[in-house]
C-alpha cells in the first residue's frame, strides 16, 4: 500500500465513525454486529487478527467478548483513534500500524482472521488472501465482510467466494441485507464469507 493511500485514510479518520457500521455507536447496530460475529468467532478467548481494522470498532467489540485481538491498519490516524477506544478494557486489544495486504504478524498464530471491507481494496486480492490464511492456526477460521456497493466499488459475493475457494478453503456465504447492520436500508450487495477449517 502506498503512502498516498495512507494519507487519504488519515484524512478519512475524523469522520470514519460517522457511518453506523463503522463507529457502532448506535446500540442496535452494535448489538447486530455482536450477534453476528461472536458466535462465529467461537468461545473465548480466541486469538483474532482484525486486518484493515479502521478505528477499531470491531476489535473493541470482540475484546469486550473476551477475545485477544490484534488490529492492523496502515493509517496511523486510524490506529490512534483505535487506541483511544481501549480505556480500561481487559483483555486490551493491540493496535499496530501495518499493511493489511502483508500483515506484520506471525504465521499460524491466530484462531480467526477477520477483515471487513478490506479485500476489495487490496492491490492484489489473491495474494493478500493467501497472506491472511497463512496467519491462521491449523483449525483457524477466516471471516470476510465485503460488498459490491452502489458506488461501483467492491467485490461481488461470487468473486469473493471464488477467491476463497482458490485458496483451497470451504466457505459459507451469508447475505447481510438486514438494515440493523448498517443503520438503515441498503440497496447494494453486502455479505459475509465464513471459512472454517
């Protein structure tokens, strides 16, 4: 990822949490994400890598559920905002500045790799995905939350599923069209790919 992109996301950081699904400040939206993710993650404490974590809202949510979370984002401003959310949370998530396409994390060290709205933006999605899968312990699970947005950006569910299958992994695809996740109705394609081992 380039310095230019890092600067772009640094500029987005002050208003990033304004989106209901980013900041999770609406109790109903927060509850919807908790009810979606916590059962998929598994019993605590799981070691979770949150790649492209933005301002850390999902990492905080999962740490509140008792998981050991490491969040990676290449925007220093996003990481600064993530760290400001930790407070007295135990276990405290760790937030690191790093490139999500090549996470600076040890291979085989994570029970779960989570990436929300990240794979579509990678310069080489197949390579990034292979790098993410290498982080997983033998029984680890991959959780991708993606979309094909009305703006024209994104990745279709079929394309995302194909990328995961090309890595030799089975998957479950779940459509995320419930307005509770987004703070209101949506008209584009949003989904979750869960690839347990």
